[in-house]
C-alpha cells in the first residue's frame, strides 16, 4: 500500500518514517511521544469520558469530539510518560488525524501502522495495540457519525 490512500498529514508522517533506518524510526516515535498534547482540563477531571484501549500493553485512554459546524473530529489521548511506544503512536495518530473529517478518518486503512516500518523493531503485541488504537478511533468516529445522521 502506498501513502496516496492516506490523508495528507498522515501520509507525510508515514513518508518521514519510511525515509529513516529502523533505529531512526524508533527515535522519531519517541519524538512523537514527547509531542503528544496533554488532555484539556475538562477531560482530566472526567476520566469516565475516556475509553481504554485494552489491547495496548500500556494503559491508553482516548476519546473523540466532533466540532459543531465544521464536523472536524478532535482526538484526545491519555498515556503514561513511561510508555513511549504507546504515547508515540498516539502522537502519530493525533498529528495525522486530529481535525480531519469523519470521512477522512474512516478512509484510513486498518493496516496503516505497518506502513511506519516498525514491525521488526517493535513486538507484535505492541503493533497489535497500535492497530487497535486506530480501530477504536474509527469505531468511535463511525458511531458518532451514525448518531448525527
């Protein structure tokens, strides 16, 4: 699969990963983990609004909100600092998908995490968690879209 099937911001991130060696890819993933935004205060005080992605080895919670009017989907993640792989992939998804339309997010192929070229550097269990994170976002977006219809 090529990056042409991806939204432009996510395609650019995948291109960045693909241009690097494996050790450099891990470093880039670490940079994404450090760039993951904190939860807004309205969500920090209400953990019940977040959903855990149980397939992730580290505790990762997420939620989405759809902006009225524009229909843009906002992504929010909570992952511990001591889980850089999990945080890194959440950072990739945040930077690549946050603010897109539901249709753009739903069009992202389910196997997109494999395009990052990390399958030899990261355990299969962690890769499964990454795929589950994307799947959970897509399910929440689809459910949100169905409710608005």
